[in-house]
């Protein structure tokens, strides 16, 4: 069963433009409500969280209308991180959880992510079934069976206590100055409060959401503001979250940026030494650096790769019984503690290692030497298929031949934006630039209107 509505992380797009319209959210709410009413008996309940986007109000109301029309009782959490929805769905015995967020995308975008009763994101197969129900239309419940909606005021505090519980009870962050960039997003209150409660000296930025400034020149995709703050305040470390706080990028005390690969390499090494790394493997995507793979091998550990998307990382982790995985972009998944990526939780693990080892952030984030990697994005318009162009295919074939035995090449469509991502790794910088720029030029030529 094919999917057209769902991407790699739910449904996403520009607000008030298909598929992210109020009408579609209403239909999605009705379809997913009917699906889970069909699958599960007893009290029917759904929890809904959102980030700080202005359009979140519209989608929250539309989803609530669709869900209650099919007999689901809706519990509204308000602004909370995505991992809070994954946590509270099973905790509150809900049939499903919904997060309204476009993650790291600009404020004009929004998205809808679904979690099953176990707190994990839905599979491709379930999403395809729900998409078919949207297309077919859903019969509403009888009037006496319409659901109710209720605000849950302490969802954020429940999440915060869970995050703190992932550290040893006696561990404190006294003496560590932390810059926390919340991207004007869902963790704008939770993250600074957790760090302060654990004893850190907190410098909080990106904590003034106005509905339109989420991820705007801040957060995990724009870490320079946090890096400047680390240097200005002589902080020990900077933590950058994205709009829904399921990603983390680290800044060391020198203002240098470290991505998810370095944090995963550090955690895998530590957990492996402690005998805590289930299966002796880390699960990451095809985007993770070749240097990480070599580092894992040097530790007697394995790197298992999946296609891009934290949901696919989690699926492989569950299949193989692994407990640590993530993405270079900063999704860090620790299934001992959470069902999805959690930037704040991962940040606490890094801070705990600073305390335990008495080492600086720059020492800890220099876990391995990355193989030079170059990534460029090319935007395309709806209806265009540049990867099918003869010139693009020829450029890719030529690049693969040039990199044979010297590096690797990855070309893929983004699952969340109309972009084609061109990535290559090679220790020959000149060759690296040549192959990426050559492919990008052909893709750009193929996207120019005739």
C-alpha cells in the first residue's frame, strides 16, 4: 500500500497549503481516531502536544474536532517537546499520541506526527492504512458517542521529572555553566528548568516564542548564536535544541560545533565499556560519517546503518534489541529511557559524562576524526523529477566511479522538504568538491523550467 500524504516523519508542509490545511487535519483526526477505535476496545483516548508555531492552534482545534467526531477523548498537553508525547501516550493509557510540529523547519511550516499506544511512531504500513481511510472518508460516531476534550496542565512537569530520572539520583551539575538554546520552540520552559533544578548555571536563549520565530536564526540548525553566547559568557558547554526538542547539537567551550555523530560515538564508547551497549552496536543512518564507523570498529563495536529518518533508526533498534541510535543531525535515541529522539535527555547524558570524567566539552566532543564530508541541498518544484534526468544519472554514475575505493556518495530526496540532498565523503578534498558540485549543477539544470 503506497503513501502520498505521509513523509518520513508524519505529514508536513506549509501551513494553509495542501496537505497542511485545517480540512486535512480534520480528516486525519477522524481517520486516525476511527482506526484506533477499530483496533482497541475500552476507553478511547488520545494525547496531543504541539510546539510554538502560530498555526498550532488551528491544527490542534481541527484534529480535536476530527478525533472527537469518531468518539476519541482528547487530552491537550499544550506546548511540550515531541518526546513528551512519546512518554505520556503509554503513561496516560492513551490509544495514540499526536505531536503538532514541523521540527526544525521554518515557522510557516507545520506537521503532524503520530505515536501508537506504546509511545513509538507508527509504521509505514499503519500510516498507509490511515491514508487510505482519509481518502475513503470516515463515518462519524453516533451523537451519544462523541468524545470530549480536556486540558492537561501538568504534562510538561511530568516530562521534566522523567528526563531528570535518567541521571543517577546523586548527580548534580553544580559549577557547570550551560548555554541552552531552545530555538523559541517546545522546550522553551522545560529545558532551562531541568538544567537549573540539577544545579547548572543556566544561560537560556531562544526562550521567547511569539508563534513566528521558531528556529529563526537559532537552535540546532543555526548554532552560531549559541556559539557566540558560549564565548561571551565563558560557558563550559552549549546545548542547541530544535523546534520540537528531539534534536541536539553541542557547542564546546571554544565555540566549536559538534554534531550528533560525535555524541553518539562518545556514548557508544562509554556504554560499550560499561557493558551497557545492547548487542554491541550503535544504529545510525546512511548519513553518519565514515569516521564514526571506523571509531566503532576500533572499539570492537558495530555501526548498523538505516535509511534516513529517526523512525527507521528506532525500528531497527527494536528489531535487533539495540538501545542506542540516532542521526548525524542530532536525533539521539536511547530506548532504555525514551521512545524517540530526545535532545534534552541526550544533553544531560553529555553533561553527566563531563562530571564523571572531569573533562572539558572539547575533549569529549573530539571522539573521532571525521572523514571530510560535503552536503549540498537543491530545491525543486512540485511535479519535477530531476533525479530521472539523463544528465543527472550520468553525473551520478561518473561520481560513483571516481569515488570507488576512496569514499562514498549518497543522493536522496528529503522526506520533509522539497529538497534533493547530495552528500559525499572522501579524504581528497578536491575530488570531494568536484563530484558534489558536478551533480548539483546537473540537478539545478534539470529543475530550470523549460
